[in-house]
């Protein structure tokens, strides 16, 4: 009984009394199941995470035959810290004795099975009501309920983005759970920004530029903000390299943690992104052309 998670389609902010709006938590998606004397945790592609999170043994307090869906996060000041979660998630060694789990939290937002009974065809709000009852009985801070609002999606989106969250999930209140499927009854809404950047370096390949090191202009000068690896057409990749090889420099104009062919800060570009990380880097940047 290891269903894959239901997936969402992309959307812009909207209002609708038919939809529930909740925070899109910036972590690692995971489903969990409770059996007779064991529990298990797995990810979007069925990869087993159980051994990585032994402290989530609290899941064993859920009724046998229960399957939940949620997001593994590390919380800091009420926001999900994805880099902190990934440092934990990608550990190859078992946790040492006495390891401080910090603010690891499993934020739950759906209930697929309860005591062996399938709830997949039940409406979303029914599943969530049952989930909330379960969590209220357990009352463990490591298992949190992902609350939300109905109707006022645009105002909720503005609020959570201002608070530093990744975005919003919009879910039709009557939606069924469709394991492994992407459905328009679930919609993911993320902020979109167009940031002007300065190209300070690049890595080339057989077919032209493969990645750009980009900085932005701040009051104290240029500051590195990330690598851009998506958005180039084949012709753009070739044309960019031809222009960049003409303006080399020995060192980066501003500190950058990567290796690259450094260039004079003469070419500006447009970068589409989904906001900023907590470390001041562009989130999911995409190249959108040069600013001439």
C-alpha cells in the first residue's frame, strides 16, 4: 500500500469559494503508511525515506492501515528552510546518538487511508477533517496540520509570499485523491519575478553556454545571486558564448563560489524566477534573453 503522491498543475492567483488555499511548503514531499508493527515513509518516485527520519516513529501512533500525505520541512521563524532540510535529507550516514533533530516537522495535508479503509474517493474536505481529528488526538509537534483558507486565494497568496513562503496550493474542496496523477483540481501558485542580472561568468560546452553565473546590482556594488542553467535555445547558447569569450577577465568581479570562465560585467540579462531563497539566491532561475 504505497501510492504515489497526487500532483498539481500550475496556475496564477485566483479567488473561488470552491477552493481551499494553503501554504505550499518548501521541503520534500513524502507519504507515510502505518502497518501492524511498523511504519514507512517514501517520496514522490517511491524512494524509501524511512531510515533517514527515525524520529518520525511517532507516526506509529496513527491507527494501523493509515496512509498520510505531507511535506518534510525544517522550520525557521515559521518558514520552511529548504537548504537546512536538504542537508539533513541527503545524509548518507545514520544519525549519531543524541543528534538534535532541531525543528524538523512533517506537515500533513491529506489522508488517503484510515484504519485500512480507502478515502481516495472521498472529497478533500472530508479527508482533511478526519486528518485533523487524528492529529488533535496525537498532539505531537513533529506532526503538524497544514491549515488553509477558503475563497480568498489572492489575498492569501499575497500574505504568504510576503511572509517568505514558496507559494500557495489551491485544491478543489470536492476533489478526489488521484495517486500519481496530475490534476487541475489541485493547483500550485508561485510568485514570478523578472530580475535584471549581470553576467559575471559562464561554463561552456559542446553546444555553447551551459550555465551563467549572474549577479545583481546592489547599493554596495554587484552581488552574486545564482547560476542559470535553463531557458537558453540552442542558437542563444552559441551566440552567448561568442560574445562572452570576447570579454574575459582573470577573476570574478564579485565573490562567486563556483568555477567558471569569468567575464567583464558588460552583458545584462533578464532572469525569470520564483522569488529568493533565504540565502539571497534566485529561486528556480530561467534565462529570458539579454538586455541590450
